[in-house]
RNA sequence: GGGUGUUUAGCUCAGUUGGGAGAGCGACGGCCUUACAAGCCGUAGGUCGCAGGUUCGACCCCUGCAACACCCACCA
C-alpha cells in the first residue's frame, strides 16, 4: 500500500474530506493499470461517447460517465474482463470554429493562412489543450483504460474511415450528386438534416401581385395573380406560379403566363397538387433553387432552377444588377420596397413560421444547390431496424425504440461532405477531365483504376462530417479493419449509455455501420438517459450563463469566481449583467466543495428512467452528508473492534443475525437495481441500508452488546465480526458509485478481517448467498424497533429529555412478547433509556401511564410526574382517530357483499384480520382515554 | 400537423403484476446522548392535473381534456 493511505484508525478526522484522498487514489489506480482489462472472465465493454477534443467537461459528461463507471466497476468486480474504451472526437465544425475564432483574435484569417497551415494550427491547438477534457474526466473517477485512448483523427482511425468510405463507394452506397442541400451561409458548408434546428419565429407574409400576360384576367377581372411568401427575396429566382389542379378559380389560367416583376421574366402558371387551395390566395410562387418543396414541383414540371445566392447568401449575378451583392436581408427590403413602388405589393401580415438554423452557427439555413457526397441510407437502415425489432438490441427505456424506428423507417440519404478543412479529407481523386476515382490515396487510385503512373490527380477538397467517423467508433477503436483480439473479445459491446439527443446522430449510425462492416451489432443495450438541466429545468448553456461545471461541485468555487467564469468569453457580452445577477441570486455563497463521490451518488440517485434531471443542490449536499456518515460509521467500527480476534470463538446474537439477513437483502436489491439499470433504486437501497439500518439501528444496538459487562466474550466477538463484515461488504456494494471514499475506508476495515489487497476495485462484488436470511431474527428486531419507536414517540410528544430515564411496564401480549423482551432487555434499556422494566399480569391494575401498543402488547410508561395526563390524552386521541378511520374504511369494505364475494379470499381474510386488530386497538385506547380522563378530574 | 414524455407533500422525485400513499431536502418541536450538529429523536403536511369509464376495489388499466417539456414534419 502506498504511503499516506493508511491513516491510523483512531486518528480519523471527525468529518470526511474528499480532497485529501481523491487525486492520489486515482493516480495510484492509473499507475497500477487497474483500469485495463484483466483476468480471464467474459469480455465486457462499454464505449465512451467520445467528447469533443476541444471541449471541457460539462454536467452531461459527468452524468453520463457516472453511470458508465458504475456499471464498469460493478462488472469488473464481478469478474468480467472489462474494457471501458476511451477517446476523443475531432469534432470537425466545432473545432474548426473554435480555432478560427482564436486565430481571428490574433488578426489571422483562415483563408489567408491556407488549408495546410490552418490544419497545422488545429493540430497544435489539440496538442496544447486536447488533454484538458481527459484530465477532467479523471477527476470524475472514471476508470477508463487510458492506454487504449483513441482520437478520431489518429492514423489508424483515419485508415478505418478511408476503408469504410471506399467500400461504401464501391458498393454504390456512396455517391456524389448535385442536390438541394441545407447550406449554412455563415460557415459556408453543407450540413445534414439533423444539424438543422427549426425554431418558431415571428415573421411576415407578404402578398405580391404578378401581372398576368397575354391579356389574361382572373375571374374577378383582375390583371394580376396574387401570391404570398415569407421569403420575398427569393422571388428573384421564381420560375413559375402554381395553383391546385382542382381549383376552379384559376383553372382557366393554367398554361398561361405571368410576368415576374423586377426581373421581367415570363414564367408559366402551372397546376400541382402540392398547392393548398385553402391557404392564402391559393397561388404559390415557385422557386426551385431555394425551396425544398418548390424544387420537387420544379422537377415535376421541368422548370429551370435559377440560383440567386452566393455561398454566403448574398445575391449573385443571376439576379438583376441592382440587387447583386446585397445580403439576403438587404435584398428582402429592396424587393419589398421596389414592388411597393410599382404598386404590386399587397397585404403584409404578421406570420409565425419555422425558421431553420444551423445547430453550430445559429445562422439561417438556405436550401442551396451544390455538389455533395451522399450515403444511400435505406439499404443500411434495413438490417439496423431488424436488429432492434428482433430484440438483438434493446433500448432502455423501451419507448426510444419507437423514436428510433420512426426515424429509420423514413430515413433520408445522408449528406456527408463538408466544405471545411478540419476533418477526414474525402478520398476521391479527379483527373484533368473531372473523372472521379475513389481510393485511399492518389497512388492507390492509379493502381486501382489502372491509370498511367503519370496521371495527375487532385484530391476532393471536402472533408467528411464528424459523425461519419463517430459512426465507426465501436469497431474502429477496436482495431478494424484488422481482425484483432479486441474485436473478437469486446464486440458486440454490452451497454451504450447516452443522452437522447444523439440517438439519430450517433446511435443509429453506429448500428448501421457496425452491422454493415462487421456483421455484428455494436451493443446489446442502449441505455438512454435524460439531459441535465439547471434547478429551474432550463437547458444549461454558455449563452444563457446557467451552465454548471462538475468540477465546481467537486472542488467548490467562490461566488466571484463563478460569476467571472460565467460571464467571460460570452458570444453575447451584453447578457453579462443579467447572468451575474441570476448567479448571485442562485448561489449567494458560491458552491461548497462536495467531492466526487457525492456528485456521482447524486447523479445515480437522479437517474430515473425517461426523464431529464433537474440538478438540485440540496440533493448533492445530502449525499455529501451520506459520505460523512459512512466515514463516521467506519470510525465507530474501528474504535470498537481494535481487539477483535478473527479466529476467536464468536457467537451471533439476534441483532447480528438480523443485520446479516438485512445485508443479504441489500445485495439482492443492489444487484437487481443494477441489472435493470435503475441507478436511482441502487442509490436509495444503499442509502437506506447504510444510514437507516446499519447506522441508525445496528450500530446503536451493538453498543449495549459491546459495552455491557454481562455479555459474553463470544457474543462480543460475534458483534464485532458482524460490524466489520457488514461494513466491509457495504463498502464493496457501494464502491461502483463512490469509488474514492469506499477505497479509503476499505483499507481501514478489511485488514481487521485479515483481508489485505492493494485495491477494493478488484475485489469480488458481494453475493447475497454469503449472508444467511433469518426471519426469526428479523421479526424479533422489528418487534424491538416498534417498542423503541413507541417509547420515543411518548418521549418526544411529552418532551422528556433524552437523559431522563424512564420506567417501563409491559402488559398483555403473548409468550412471544415475553421471550423477546428478555432477549432484548439490555438493548431496550439502552436505546430508550429505560431505567427499569417489569411485566404486569394481564389482570393486574396498572398505575396511570402513557401507552404505546405493539400488537396486543401494552407498552406503558407511568406518568409519575413526568408526563402530563392531558397531553397524553391528546396524543392518544390522534392515534385513536386514525385507528377509527382505518376501521371505518375496512368495515365499509367488508360490508360490501360484492367485495366479499368477488375479491380473492386471502384479500378478504387480510381485511378481516385488520379489522379485528383495529377493534382491539380501539378498545384499549378508548379504555385508556377513559382512565386518563378520570385522572384529570 | 404527427408522436413521445411529464403532472404524487412547500421543493426534487420514487411508487416493480390494481388490494392500507413513500423518500430526501425544507418546515416545526426537542436534544452538544462517549462515530457523526455534515448529527440524533419526534411531529406536521397529499381530494396522486381534471372529467368520465372498466372493476368488489384505481396513483396504477381504458377514453377524453388541460398544462408543461421534448422529438419529428415541406404548408407558401
């Protein structure tokens, strides 16, 4: 064991300080290579969703990793040969934007730098800051195999990407074509459908009058046809006006022409079912080059496509001269004004519309006609759908399967080319004639296509979208296309844990690609968790300034530092004052340090199925306290087991057997919870057991056993052994979720049981079968707890000080009660501070007393000047009321013939028993009330 | 427009085949009881979103509605 980790038992601090242990422990684990797969067990692999190499750790990562690490540590302890595959993503657009912004701040423009130099800069940046997130991940305690760290731009990984591209191309599943795609005019690249976010925004609906040609008129006799649009500037590219084929208002005009104002172009009036007769005027302007619908209409009617935009969405040379060079916003104003001047502007209405924006840039996306590379998805989707349909892959919670199906069954071809520099450059080469050759290199292309060696080839300048390479994560990280041992051992991986936001981006594509290239599913289970939101339920974002850094919960942060952190480097600096105000309100004292274990435990406790998590500060504080509870319980156990002799004769008391039985149940509950991905149940089972069974009852009950001179040495040994065994077991049960504190405490506890090992993380996970169930012991201790609770209730309500001991009388009940009272006398006396206790014969007269009922057993505390008779009556009155209400409800039920006739016998029988018990209880309470009333007179 | 989820104590959330509504935090009262005041003991608090239905019996199953959240979608 390394120095510094063996704190002497009786020098343990009175409270737990996470900082004293966490980082040293992690370093030690990593140095010893404990995170790497080991042993000969069955392979068990979890893939990390690779974070952006440029990123920093956020709450989503912390949540996600807590769950993964809990599973991994659990399976590792269960003896599986576990691999948690780590790595980072090159995050094409995000990284390029970030580096570009930094260069801009230094006055360097990307274009001036040139492609190669720019990419050099990105690599430099990656060398310099790419390790940040991995260091932060270490702070979470994540047991990732760092020796297998992968980056999606590594040479080996790039090789896999090229291989996949080439194969898909050769299979005809990748093609290049001119299509209308989503174009981000700010980033000047195409993006995929998924990268477009549609937002409801307020806009206008403009009505334009297009003059009819050839003396046509509408049925109203007008010489113009009125169309409505939300995008006035696109009229410069109109090539038709469409009406519905069944629309009688315009039937006579179909085949005719209008003059496109401002442009002075003769365009046809066509009939197409796409038009909704009910909407607006029933006439639609058709701009095939700038609208997805119009494009389809245009294709059906063979309309020309007139592109009026440059790549940054300014008006190009295809538009009339006076608009050329204007931005789309300027052009919109000009077009409206010019039409107005010509008296061709009709109504302008407010209109809510969906505006497509790029998820990275926030810029309004243009449908734009360009040459791009696409993947044909339908053939890839088919087996991927089947894999989920037939249960090979399961989603948890299951409803996400429907989300998956609905998207997969209507999947569109995937735009994979990006007009960016940072990323995998597309392995397509062109000769002077523009012929395309796909191969991993120019040489390979010449060889593959039998081109003369001196054929000049130039590589396609586009790169692949990031998700194209992330889709290969399950097999590319394991060495594909080589047939490696790792592929054999770890693919399919077991559980993928991810947020619901990347099911389409990542999960679906991994399933398709992995099936296609390896004939194996990538994972058996997809556990989908919610997103982490702030205390108000808002999405955390840098822009809103409500983001929280997991490390701030671990280490703590002062208010001023937090404000500075949230308000610096804002994209919208004007929001700073508002953010500062909100921060000062929400965190008046900053954030205290809670430690990693508390943070992890909180995430587990909040990980309920199918909902987002609102991160609640009160919860983490409570779980920090839980850590402290474990710490102090350990301290207690160590203090009281110093003279424990492992081999000495030990005799187990009822309390010990009760505790061992409870431990049996705990392990069962914990196993069940983890097997069903109910991390919240796991957390609460552990919490409940540790605090409310072990600490509140067992430790307290053990004190009389340990400290009473009349208890035999063998019994004391039994209790000491149980204290140690249960605690040692508990630490192993909890370890997957709270690795640091359990490791630390375990090294104190385990040696007492003659167990020494360098780490808890490679110990066996406890098995329920190691602990005997004992129903008699459980019944007896539950009985004892009821009596103690009854007495505590009397004490509490009567305000009897804890240090004031009370006499106790017992009456009624049966032989079982008498036996139990004898067996538990010392514990009863100590826990309830009972000075003396005695039994009254059933018919004996009792002195005036306060009363608690445990079944038929009367638990009595003589008033004796300690308890006010009136107060005691009030207390009993509440109990009586409750009993009467319960009885009333049950009698009503039993009075219902239908219930008695139709409900299962055992249910009816149970109700009858309850009624009998309540009747007896009410009788006793009423009797007691009467006596107290007499006393008060 | 289609779909999903949520609605339970003041707050954050459990509630596993329908059979006596729970936890944590907070509140209130009492305790520095030799592991822990980051603690201990006790108490109060809910017509389980609304309206119907099925059933002997509904927080739970069915229908409808409402509010909130999210996803998908081409209505100019």
